[in-house]
C-alpha cells in the first residue's frame, strides 16, 4: 500500500494543488485571489495531463529499431495550447478586475453585491 502511495506522488501533488485552488476560489471574496486560485487549479490540471502522457519505459515517438513503447505526445501538445489560453484568460480576468475596481471602488465580492443591492 505504501509503495502505491509513494509511487504515485505526482497524483497526490495534483490533488493537493487542485483542492488548494478550488478552496481559494470558493472561500475568498477578493477577485484577484479568485483569479490566483483558478491559476493554481489550472496548473494542477496541466500536471495531471503531463503525468498521464508519460509512459514508463517509453521513448520519444520517433521510430527507432528495437523500441516498441512510445510516450504519447498529444497531452504535451494540448498543455502547450492550454498554457497560452490560460495566460490569455488570466489577462482578461485581471483586466475585468481593474475595470470593476474603477467602477465600484473595490474588488471585494460582498461590497460589490452590497452596492448593487443599494441601487
């Protein structure tokens, strides 16, 4: 049992990061902290895909004599695309937070809701 747990430490790290990011999103009222939590969650998904794409004893997917086991390159390519999308999404989220701060004078979710209800 202990070998199973230690042998899959990367999945435990993914679970820890995923739950940390999820907790930051649902427990915080600050919009910037929510964006940071989403980025942590996103990084855990990246690590999960990279872990799944790794094949024990596999080599690069280049046909070489004597090699029969290859690692799948598709998860790695998808992660490169996801990183670009993640950076763009973070930039849009931060731009929205700046605009919300200009409009409401705060980035705290409770204060924004209170101002909307008072109108």
